[in-house]
């Protein structure tokens, strides 16, 4: 996985549960977009990136915590 972030088995399991029919790179892209969108919640709706509202707030918070723990 050169150039890709390292993700735990637990995070990969979450990705598979959320997007079982998508290839890994597309699932991670949706998760990354949702996290980026959540980080920019202060912006107006016209400025919101695609995918920002695809994941529930509770799941986004769990993913943020897991990503912080891995860093």
C-alpha cells in the first residue's frame, strides 16, 4: 500500500460494513469525504463537498476517534 494511509483492521471492517458492494478505494473515498465535510460543518450548504452528509454524525465521531488513536 504505497502512498496510502495505514488503517486498522477495525476501520477496514467498518468500511466493509458501510459499503459492502464498493471496492475498497471507493469506500474509503466516501468515508474520507464525509469526514472532511464534517470538519467543515461551519461552511454553508453551497460549499459542502460531495459525500459530506453520507454518514451519520455518531459514526463520523467514532471514525474520527479511531483515526486519532492510530496517529
